[in-house]
C-alpha cells in the first residue's frame, strides 16, 4: 500500500466519524465498528440523521447490507467478512436519501486485517479419514441441503442487538483453525467449540425460526436457526434436540442439550454463525452485541 492510500484510509473514516456532513448537504453521519476489522468478523454500520432518513442501501464488497431501524431513529446493518476474504481495503458503499429527499452516496475503504488462525496437523488412520461410497453420498447430500438453507434470505428480522453465548464453558476449538489431516488441508473450522458437560442446556443465541433439526453424519444432532436478514446460527453434536423445524424461538430459549453425536471426541457444542453466506466468528458477534443497545 502506498503512503497516499494509507492517508486516505485514515482520513475518510475520521472525517465521517467526527459527524461532519455527508455528500448531498444533509446532516447524515455514517459510522462503523469495529474500526480494526479482522477476517471472520462482523462489521456494524450505523447511519444517523437529525430527522428520519427516507431510505438507505449499502454493501460491503458487493454483498448487500440490510438496514433496519434502531432505537432512537438511526438505521443499522451488519456485514460479515468471511474468514477466507483477502486482507486489505474493502469498499463499503452506503447510499440513500437524506431528510430533505436529496440523495447521498459514500464509499469508504474498510481495512480488513489477517485473522490469527492456528494450524493443527494430525495424523489419523486412513479408515478414519476416508469415507465409504455410501457415507460420502450421504455427507454430500447433507452438505448441499445445509448450504442451500444458509444461503436463504428471509426479509423479516428476528434478532435483536443482544446475543447470548449458547452454553457456559471454555473455548476448546478456535474459530478459523486450519486442520491438516495426513498432509491434506481440510476446510477451516467455521465455528467455535465450547466445552461443556454432557446434558448442559444449549440456548438459542438470539430470536429466530428453526430451519433445521436433523441428525447429520459429521455434525450429529444439528439445529440451524434463521434469525432473518441472512443471519443464521448453527448448533452441532447435541445429545438431544428440544425444538422442531418451523418453531419460533427467542434468544436464551433452550433448544437442546450438549452431547457428542456425529464426529466428536467428547461432549462439546460446535457453535457457528453465517451472515450472507460468510463464515463468521460467533465471538465477534458477542463482542459487538452483548450489552444490548
Ligand atoms: Zn467445531
């Protein structure tokens, strides 16, 4: 990166975070957090105006951000930076109409830093790693089904700006961990593993609709909750599922019990988050929204 680009990167966010007028002449302020964003994290964007904003649209790198009304009349949206996104500046575009009906349009460069993902090398017997033909077919079918669910966009918003950790316990499997099994790189760990004793209650991290409650080959008893606006949470290896597909849940509701079903070495909860298909560190959502607003 050149020196000029670096100055521009700092100058543009500071200019708008200081609450100076935006393009179009209306008093519209655009801010985002965290300012230090890493791969696999969530970006929260807030658009404020002295009076009601007519409309706001936005995208991060071309992926739409859905804005919703927040308390106090401002508009907020979240964007996910997939753990595999290349580090460097990524354009955040925000446009709309200001209170006077005049259009505003801004492009910022959000700097994405490299995530700190560890590499774990494992050597396992071949029969544990290689899947039989019929198992492979089952896994592929399950993967297709889950992928399709996670790419769906429900326009209704069920989540609130307060996320809860689904189970008490320490993180034993970090997000983004790169496993290399018998010299073959596997897909990075797309959630966090929380250690907890068998049968501990697992709670929904926020409000939503259960869109999957099924036993999967790798994930074991798995629940997926659609929180609306392309945000999903995933809970795996459950001993018991306490909700059914189609059921509506609130944040904090018990949805199942910690177990070791599927491919698991001991009781723990695998908790994953997807936002517009991006694999997000659930802990980054907790950091951003754990105290309400
Ligand atoms: Zn896991």
